[in-house]
């Protein structure tokens, strides 16, 4: 890893690299996610998740705050 954070635009079934880098940061755990391992994100919130566990945590937070 070059340790350069990428800027990403998250889409429904893909993502677009807006600024080159090799990773993004999980919105929940703050872990680095290499772009080649990026599989979980929220299009509306425009944030990435390290795994389905973090995605579920965020979903539950949003549901709780409604």
C-alpha cells in the first residue's frame, strides 16, 4: 500500500475513483480498506465499510435515529 487515501464516488453497483489512491477509510471502524477489497458502501451517505459487520452497524444506527 502506498498509503494514499483515494477519493471515491460511490454508485449503486460500482464506484468511481475521483482522486487516485490505494485505499479508503471505513466510516465505522476507521480501518483502511484497499481499493481492491472494497465491497461495501452506502451510496446515499457516500461512505465505505470494511465488512458487512460495519455496514450492519451503520444501518442499525440510521434505523435507530429515524
